C-alpha cells in the first residue's frame, strides 16, 4: 500500500513539473490499466463499469503525453534548452 501511494504521488508530481514526465506518465498509465482490470472488471455493476472506463480514459490521456511529450514550460525542456 505505501508503495502505491509513493508511485502515485511522485509520478503525479513528475508529470505536473515536467521532470521525466514521459516515464512517469507511462508508469501511471500502466498503473491505471492494471487497477482498471483488477478492481473494476465487474461489468454487471454500472458504477464499476463507469470507473473502468474512467481508468481507460486516464490511461489514454497519459499515453498521449508519452507519445507527444511535454510542453514548452516543462522542466525537462527548460533544462535541455539551457544545455544547447
């Protein structure tokens, strides 16, 4: 349980700040998919189906961040532009 909290908090902060955001978004997308299939797979319960679809949507948005990267204000991009 504490490991899950640490992963969620640190990965979320990394995505917000933009430090290793692609890796953090990939980890969060995987976590979201695993939690969807493990905890919300009861499709006969409408609420569980809604939560399942929410997790799939979150994973899709995070994978979009993985594929396109972060914006101009991300910490990674600022550090990269100072080096060059």
